[in-house]
């Protein structure tokens, strides 16, 4: 191809440049092209270098195209400021390495990749259409897209100060915008993406605070402010939206007044969305559109705190709410979902009395510390809990199933106590593992027929039908059932009685061998109703003559009593 490098201080071409050939423009100072490039016949590749590259350090100068540039190949520019006044139409890649302002005055079409590095600011004055990937990085100021952006592959923009999208974006790939401020000014649903792709909005400074919606606290001036208008601009149809830096973000996030029934009523979240920071606090009510399958609030280094209701509005309530914290998950206001609530904490998980959890589906709790979820209004259909030797206390009064939720199966608390409270029927499809299982709720009906692994069972409830995988000790049991079977226990490894057992007249049945660890009283009558204590296998003391058994009500022994180790 042709090369032009005449060694003059300036390379100034005042005529149109045409021809299906390559061209190199290199000058020690600025490059100025006043005529159109490729106006009649497109060039192939065009490379422009402006400045003294033999100096140490290098000295760059400006590159200016006053009119249009049309190429069948690549456009590569290295300089300080770069200005293109006319239309850009590049069939290949557009690569710019700049140290000052980059400005495009009209429409730009790049069929290949767009790569711009190191400018102090970038302005696209017209429409921008990119056929392959777009990467804008190292910009110390503002990147402004003044008209519609159409990107057919991934788009990544990194600018310290601001990314300003004046009209909108239509994209087919992942979009990542990383800046200390991001503005979407094109109005409702102006930022459109693909169903399998993700829109990510990150602060340039990883410790920068983030505000989402119109929270009552925090300063918009010192935050990445994802305002009501910004939220409304994000069109439904993305595969997901991420607000915050999921890898390195440490700034505090405040969220509030989101939803068409909350605050100014002009913002909403209509895509699966993750909001992440160092800590996350919901300060005012948030409703999530049903089209947004999942809302994740993730605190990488601190707590997730819910101080205002999430999904209070029935018509604007999404399927899955997932709260994840490196430290505590704390609910002081109620939360709803239409399918699943997941609470995942590194330390404690708790709720106040009015901060109910309501979902027709499942509740998953994974905690690195104690769990206290005892609000009377909790409502869920399935429960799954995992801790590492940390006690749990969970209440749900209508009845539920111990099953699998969000990848967690059953209830596992190691050497700690699991206290479950219900006034309804509780069943299980997955086992319970705990040092102590304490069942509460005077009208509760516990049908726990899966092989569990529990050290001691205690209760103050209605009825219990319980199956243990090995051996179990029964502590103090108080059962309100006045008829039928109030208690049935199956434990192939043996049943140890260590505390008194009382029913209101319902039967107590022990399906396997019973040993007495203390003097035990079993009372199965209340003066009106008289039940039966049924022993289907042997009964023995732990030490000969040291433990006794007292039964008030009827006794039915299906095997010997004291034959191996005598009762006192």
C-alpha cells in the first residue's frame, strides 16, 4: 500500500484521500486532514501517528479529521487529542490510543471492534453502531454517548468521572459501565439488551458509596447514584442487571423508594437484579416487578439490613428474594416473595417481631452464626436451614415441610439446638440433624418420618410422630393431644428416656427398645381423657436398680420390663 511520512512538522492533507489501498500518516507534531477520506472509494487500512515517538518520554500531538472517514479495513490512531468531524464508516476495527480528548462529531459505524484507550474524555456526537466488541478504557474524565448506541457484541466502558448516555442503547452483548457516576437520560426503557446478557453498572472507585432509587440517606454527590430515572431507563428483557462491583466493591449501598407504588412512583426494577457493595441497607420501601425473577442484595464485607418493606405491593412482587451478607442479615421490616426467600449470612440472621417473612414457597437460611426468625407472622411452605454448630429458632404457625430450598436440604445445625415452632402440621422430605431438637407450638402436629439424626428431642406442642436414624434421648415432652396417638417414636438404635412425658390423654408409643437414664414419669391422662403408654419393645434401666418408671394412665408392654437391667 501507499505510505506518507515526509518528516515535516505537520502532515496536512487538504484534499480528499481515496483508493482501495493502505495509508500511513505519521508526523512529529499534529496530523490534520481537511478533506474526506474514502469519499469516492474507500481506503483499506489507515494508520495515523502524531508526535515524537523517539523522544523519552514520548511526545504526542493532535490528530484531526475535519470531514468523513471511510475504510474497508482498520483505522488505527495514536496521538493526544483525536477529533473526527464527519461520518466514520469503518469496515474493520477502529483503534485509538489517546492522551487527551477524543471527539466524534457525527455518526460512526464500525463493523469490527472498537477500542479506545487512555483519553481524558470521549464524546460521540452522533449515532454509534459497532458490529463486534467495544472496549473503552482508561478514560480519566467523561464518556458521553450523544445519540443512540447500537452494539452487536459486548460493550465495556471504564471512565473515572461519568458515563453519560443521552439517548439510549440497543445491545446484543454484555454491557459493563464502570464510572463514579452513570446517567441514563433517554427516558423509559431506553437501555435495551438481550435475554441472555447482563448489564453491569459499577463505581470506578471500589470504595464509593452507591445509592439505588431514592433512599432517605446518603449523598448523591458522593455516590454512584442509580436514580429513579436510571432504573426506569433499563428496559425489561435483560438476562440480568448488576449494580455494584461483585468482585471488589466495599462502599455502602443504600436502597429505597423503588416501585410504581412507592416514593415518586416513577421507577421500577424489571429484570433479575443483583445489588452489591460492602454493606447493603434498604431504607425505604422497595417493590420488584414480577418480570424480575430474582432480586439479590449482596454485602461483600458487611451486613444486609432491611429497614423498610420489600415487595409489600401484591401486584408488584417478584419470585425470589436473596439476601447475602459477609456478616449479618438483619430484618427490621417485612419481606415478601412469590416463590423463594433466601437468607445467607456469615454471622447472625435475625428479624424483629414485625419483620415477617412471607412466601408461598420456600425459605432457605444459611448462617455462620445463630438464627432467630421467630416472628408470629412468618409464612412459608418449605424450610431448609444450614449452620455450623449454631443454634436456630424459627417460627411458622400454619405448618410447613422440611425439604430442599435453593440448594440446601433439610435442617443441619451440627452440635447446636434447633428450635422449631408451629401451630400447624409440619412434615419432612429431608432429614434434621441437630444435637437437640426442640418442638414448640401448643397445637403443632409434627410428622417427622424421615430418618433424622438428633441427640435429644424436647417439646411443648400438640402431637409428634418422630423417626430417628439411630439412637435418641427424649427429654421433657409436653403434648396437648387428648386423643389418638400424641407421641410415637421410632429409633432403631434405642430410645433413652431422660425427662418426663405428659399428654392430655393421648397415647405415647415407643416402637424400639427403651432405656431409662433417670427416674421418669409418663402421664397420659388429664382427669377426663386417659391414654396408654405403649412399649413395643423392652424397657430397662441404665443401671440396675437405679432408675424407675412411673406411668399415670394405661400401660401396655409388648415385651419385657427390667428383664436385662432391673428398674428400682
